[in-house]
């Protein structure tokens, strides 16, 4: 595996075309068909058809081409379909800036029994009929959602009957539909329910989740995946994951009680976060921080990276508390280059449950 897989990065594999060219592809159980960046279209021959790609509410046109032979090392990979798609990775809703050239989709992956060992940094192709599966961990039945991708019957909010797509192409904890996201963030719900920032799957507690809440734009599309919740790579990486697609079963064996961390990425993130905080402190001293004045005394409590390690945009959100004030103040600052000047992008105030109380005008 690439060392950043499950540690804030996507799981990548390098495949080879028949002419010897090597391509880094995302191993994506949330992608029905193997797809390549549009820059490779000249290698794929004549366009056979066109279509539309839906990615969390973001639509783009795609091309359809005859599937080329692809190899992992010297082994040809089996493909269920005769066609592949092309897309513009820069137009993706997430991680369009990452250096990959496509997605290795379920048309290939469903043929195999894959084991993802994040602790050892290995992806293994296993015999799907071993004598003993006990060492694979807890089984979760997989159900085809209609496009070749699979879901389980559970979700990380711990609510029965609302399933989740297993999506290794999502490098966060996953996503929740709006009604479930609101329940998950509501700290006043009935006792015994799982709440932000924790989750539960298969009786196991997962910490420090960074769910995406599906928005109205996403829900208005025909994307079949957003009818479900999602379990992403950040959660899966806390386990030894065995995806026995031929037998429609996923196995999880817990290997870490907390999300995995790339130490180099964490150090880089802290450097950027401190730089952003210095900028916010300066705005406060100059009476230019909305919702605050230089005479108030508060404390910073946390920060969140919207686009970690992006070469195009650093975007950091700091959360702040004031003494004697139950509100949480949020400030998002951005810069367009590594050494560029920070700019205040958004400022707002919420209650302890995350409900927006006030949005401030940004100078």
C-alpha cells in the first residue's frame, strides 16, 4: 500500500497498460466501473458513447471507450464489462487535485477477495474459499445496491435499518443522510444513543469521525449512492478488512482504536494551523474579527482542515469559545499558495449542538 492510505490519503494501486505505461489508480469500491482521467482518451481509441458522472451533487460529462487490458504487475486483471469511462478528475467534488489517473472500480474488484492490511501496509488477493475464516474477524453481509457496488445493513450512527455503502474511494469517515446526521449531532437525544464525534459499527466504537452531511444539491440528483449512508476509508483503516466479493461478505478485525495518522502529514498540518491561528489573533487585536473584540477573553479549542495538503488551496477552520458564553465561534480562513496571505472566508456562531445561530458579514 501507499503509506498515506487510510491515514488521510486514498488507497492507490499502480496498474500497467499493455504498452507498458504505469498508471496510479484509486482502489474504489464506490465506483461501479473502472474509469480513467480524460487525458488518457487518445490511448483508448474511438469514443463509443457519452454519459454523466454524479459525485456528491457535482455532475460532469464522461466518455465511454472500449476497455483496455490492464495488469497488476504481470497479472492481467479480470473485468466484468467491455467498456470503461473517462472523466475530468479536476471536476470531482473531492480530491480532484490528487495525483491519480483514475479509479479501479467494482467491475474489476468484484472478481476478487481482497484483504486490506493497513497495519502491515499490504493489499492481498486471497483465495475466497479458505478452510478457516475465523482470523478475518466479524462478518458483514454485502448487498448489491443495483450498480455493482455493495452496502451493509448498518451505519456508524448506530441506527437500525439504515444501510451504508462501503466506499474505499472516500478518504473520510464517510457520510450520513441529513436526518441521520442531525440525530448523530443531537447531544440531547435518548440515553444510550451514539453521538458525535463517536460512532458504532458491529458493536465497535469508532472515535473522532469526520462525516460529510449530504446537502440538498446532492439529494436532488439521481446518484443511487446517496440513498444510503457511507462508510469511508478512514474508518475501514482501523481494521484488517477482507472484502470477499465472490461470497458477498465483508470481514472486519479491529487493529486500532483510533484513526490512523500520517506523522509527516500531521506535522505539516500543525504548521499550517498555527499560521492560520496567528492570522486570526492579529485580526482580533485589530478589531477585525467578526463576533469578537480585542477586549474579550476567550480560548481556541480546535481546528479542522477543509482541504488538507492541497496544492491549490489551504483552508482551515478554527473553533473558539469565550468565557461565560455557551456559543461556539467558527472562523474559516483560506490562502491560495503555501506562503500566500491568509484571508477570512467565513465566520459564524453555533450552539453546542452545531445549530447555526448567526452568520457574520466578512470584511
